[in-house]
């Protein structure tokens, strides 16, 4: 039985897609909690092309594994490095926000996470 591998994009290439009019979807896989002073959870990212025809999972450069952030600081760092003017982070498992270059966003709830 063959395993289907989703289309992927390296984190270092995300800013280019965003600058061309693409967007990033931040998906919460584990609801937010506090550990000391840190706010933790688990998030992954998908990139949507400017023409809205493709959606790709952001992966680590060395491994073909989804790039995950385990802290709010990690999510904020990625979003800022990709050129967004501000951040919004989903906090409940299954919640996702699509971020656009102009700073706007749209929210949706995913039942498949």
C-alpha cells in the first residue's frame, strides 16, 4: 500500500509566495495551555498560492516532516519572518486562521484535525 505524500513547501520559500499574493493558514493541533511563563500548544502551517489553486504543507528543510511550533512565540516568529504585518494565532484544537499579506485574516474550524 502506497502512502500519499501531500504537496509541500520549505519554510524558507514561504515569504516569496506571500509576497506574490499567497496566504498562510495556521492550524492548531493541540489547544493552548500554560507551562510556567510559556504559552504552549501545537501548530502547523499551510501555504495557499495566489491563484488559490494549490495548498502546500510547510516542512523542515532536512526532513520531509511538517514544521511545527510548540509555543506562541514560535508561531509569532514564523509569521513575522514571512512578512506579515501582524499575528493572529488559533488557540483551540481544530481552529485555523488564514493570514493575508495586507494583515487581514479569515477563520474556520476544521473537523479533520
